[in-house]
C-alpha cells in the first residue's frame, strides 16, 4: 500500500467519524406531545369504541377456530398467521392436553416458542422417557434450534398447556430413533415431515 493510499484511508476514516458527531440530545429529542385526555380513566369506566378494522384487525380468543378432535383429544391448533407448511412466517397456537407428547424429532429450521399458559414439558433425549422432561412454565421463551433433537408435551395430572409456536415455513420434521439417527418414514400420506411439535 502506498503512503498516499494510507493517508487517503486515514482521512476517509476521520471524515466518516466526524460525520457521526452530532450535538448531544439532538438525535434523540422526543417530539412534543399533546397531553393525554382523561388520564384518570380506569378499567371500571366504559370502554371506548371498537378500533378501526383497517388499523387494528383483531380476533377475540373466544372466536378462535381450533382444529377438531377426532377421538381422544391430544392437542388442538389455531393458525394465527401464515402456515408452517408454506413459505413465509407463521404463528400457531397449540393447546396440549395432559398425557400428550411428541416423539423425539428435529426440524430443518429454527423455531421460537412462548408458553402462554400451563406447563409444557420438554426433553432433548433421543429416548422417549417422560421422566427426562423439564417443565417450561407459563411465561417461558424457548428456541428449538434447527437440526437439533427435542420432544415435548404435557405430563399426566396437570392442566392443558398452550404455546405460541413461530417460525419461517415450510418446515420439514424428521423423527429420530433412540440411537440418534433419523427414522425412515413409513410409506403413505403425511409420511415426509409436517409441522411436528
């Protein structure tokens, strides 16, 4: 590198640094806001009007369309946005009923979970032994790393657990055997992956 180039790079670095120097507070000055009307309003006062649907679309919990249960109910789902089987972001509520567990498996992509209510029990063992599951209580945030073995559900004797499962689709799920190797899927519909748990 020539001395001229060194000087040029040094000058560029100094110029770039000086461009970032701004008066203290100027960059973070909050805009003036009018005072809040009726700040003394409490939860005991009547509610305001329903928000404009064009601004804030919403669905009350009581109106969620949960998946149907055929026979004994293991879990139910509601797609809040997107779809795990299609490209793009998704968010799914899953309600796990007591005594329900997935088998050890992996997903090809990382997924993020928030425990909304109840206790969700998880394990990273290749062997499906419920005694190896650890409690993730309401309010816990969990990451299922892509390509890593896990399984989860709810122990008997407790209440249902509801989780919010989010990620980027499509997701491929691979079942894992006790030896830690992928199981060969059985032939037939739905054999190659799916949402998993």
